[in-house]
């Protein structure tokens, strides 16, 4: 009887060879991925804009930022604290959706829309999902509530959500774009023209850093009930959870909005709002070279703003600022007070002076709270703000006999 002898060495050799091949493949794949990442970083560096110096700056040593346009605005006054190319019309990418969401918010505010209203998803609005656009992933021919649509626009930057609400509110994207442009003009956005509710590329679809800051300010001011959505870090819909693309929401607790944008033509864009120690600042970065860059440049701009500016109260609330003369009233004067608390944002340590301007020829009757003048604040000879003065009390019109006497007194210079 013969016995066959089997050697284990060929088996071991085969296993070792396979491991070496797998290891080599893994190394090659890893090396390829590393090379791809390096190429992406190199391409981003090549595409980086040169540092753009400030053309307007109300404090010293403003940063120069590698973007096509940038701006820093004080929320309370709307004053531009520093900017570069602020009025140049540029592609806004998904920053467009700030106007889309603003219009939804105002329709909710007025009662034209209700949060629970259902919005249908047409073939045109439906998003198939690809690397070229952002989606909320609304199913075709489904319905979603307005409040979910709003979250999908703001948090997930959904093109499908934007198109669906546009068709719901205006019948078509084109019709909605016309409403967007009317609203832009009303807000004073003079370098903006919208062609669609998404920001997808179109040669005529443009906005500017200053206009987008005006829009951000309007959202914060007018959409109090819905503005907290802009700070939400994630939203889950249709079983798909997506994170907010605004990186600063995860790293800076003072940041509470607003919107990112990106297309190849527009570059990487970001509009942000941050509130620290009672001061709220708005930043706009347009066309920088990466998502990391738009976040870093925003941090730099906010850091400079909060370090170089402060809030001041030129006149304390409930203070009688001056006394206004009133003709033909039962009394000759009325106290003038501020209509609302007044705070200014000025460079740190800078002195503020005030002057009063009253309406000339003030005659009775005067109603309590009616505007009878204003206070103008200046610093280093330049105006930095103003606030209305209002009557502290009613002044009734005098009777005929008293008015006749007052007329005669005026006539003879008494």
C-alpha cells in the first residue's frame, strides 16, 4: 500500500502570495486615494483667489481675504463695517435660497401659508439625487408640509424643496422668480436679479455681497419665529438624515445661521450671523476656493469685527432729550424723547457726539409718540447713526381766542 505525501509549503506559499497581492492592492488603492486628495488640495490652492483688501473699513487693520467679494455688517444699524467688491453682481449659488426661505417665512407670517399645508412634488421638482445638486429627497408625486419644506430648503439646501414650494406659491419657478425680484427691490437689493428659486447656474442670475447681507438682516429681523431653523445642525426626512453644511454651527456657539452655497462658477460661498455680548454681526464671503476656506475666512472676519467694534448707548432710555416749541397749543412746549432704545456699533474707544434736529413750525395738535425730530450721532466728524425723537405727551389745540392772541403775539414779535 502506497502512501501519498502532501507538503504544506505550497499552501503556505499561496496564502502568503495572496496576502502580498491584497496588501499591494490595498496600498495602491490607498496611494491612489491619497494622490486624489493631494490633487484636490493642489487644485484648490491653484483656484484660490488672491487676498482681497478692504475697500471700506471703519476700524484699522481689516483683513484681506482670498475671495471675489466679502462684507461685514452690523445687524442693528445695517451699517457696513468693512467690505471689498460689495456691490459686484456675482453668482450666488444656493445663497439664493435665503430669498426662497424668506418668502415662505413671510407667507407663513401673513397667513397665506400654514405650517401644515401640503406641497406636491412634481416631475420638475423631483430630485433624482446626484453629486451635482443638493436634495431633500422628496419622493416623486408625494406631498410634504410647508414647515418640512422650509427645513429642507434651509438645512439640506434642497433644490427639490425650493422648486416644489415655488410651484406651490406661484405656479412655476419662473413665476416665483418674478416675485423674488419684486421682494428684492422692496428690500433695497439693487444689484440682484433672480432667475430661479435654487441658485442653479444661469447667466442672468446674480447678487452681491451687500444685497445678500441686506437679505440676511431681513430674515433675522422679520422671521423671528422661523429664524432658529437656520441654526439647526441636521434634518431627517424620508429616512435620510443630512447635516447643515455651515461648518461654523459646529465650532462656534455664537453663530446661528445662515446659508452656504457652491457651484463651480460661484465657488464656495457663506453668509453667517453671529451674536456676542449683545452685538450681532453679519458676514458674507463670495467665491472662495473651498468649504474650509469659506469657514476660515468667516472666522477671521468675525474675529476682527468683534475685536474692533463695540456697542455704545449715546443717550440713556427714558431721558428727555430736549423741549420742542409748539404753536397754537394749550401749552407752548412738549418734551422730546427717543422713540426706542438706541445703541450704536462704533470702533472701540471712539467718542460719539450727538446733535438734535427738531421739526420747524411744529403746531398743535401734537399726538403723544408722533415724530417731532431726530438725534444725529457723529464720530470723528462723520455721521454714525440717528434715531427719531417723539413727543412725550399730547398737546391739544388751543381755542379760537387763545390762538388769535398767539397769532397777534407772533405778528408783533412777542
